[in-house]
C-alpha cells in the first residue's frame, strides 16, 4: 500500500513516541513550529473506524502532548482532525486518519495568514439556522 503513514521510516528521528496503537511524529511538511501528528498504526480512513482501545490511547496521547506543548514550548495548542474526502491523496492530504497538534501563540503566523480572515465569516446564528441544524443533528 502506498501510504506514507503505514510506511513511515521508524529509523528517522521524526518519531517522537510509539505506543501500542498510535504513534506521534513530527509533521513534515509542517504548518507551524512544533507541529505534531498522532497517527493510529492501523490504516483507517475515518475516526469512526477507530476501536475503543485505539480511541482511548489516541485521546490520552493527544492530551499528553498538548500538555507537553503548553508546558515546554507554546502558550496555546489546537487539536485538529481534517475530514476532506473531496481532496485527492497528496503530500498535504493522506487517506490515513491522523490528528494534528498545532502549537499556537497569540496572533501567530497561522492567525495572521488565515484565521484573521475567519472573523469576516463568523456570524450569530439566525433562528432558521438554529432550527435547521438542531433538527439535522438531533435526527
Ligand atoms: Zn496507512
């Protein structure tokens, strides 16, 4: 299988921690300094395919490394999982579930180049939206 996360070279120093079900690796390419990925060892494409023991180790590992980032390196840390099946597999998109840990600082580069523009699309919910999405997700 041509999957970079199933075939990661464990001799390289990018592997930070290897658990029973998941490993932690330096993201390459990286979005910000200290960008980490938490990757299940088993090749799955969606978080819903994770087994209970994999979910537990993954969340425990995410919390452990978020705390490491906060205590040793940065004043903030985002945890993300991107689900974008509409994008083709590439260097920036891999069909093997992984979670990003992104060290963040107040008004950092990610904010300056991307998130500052999100403020333009943030809106208060309309009554119609509240009704529509509550009905959609409760159903
Ligand atoms: Zn894989």
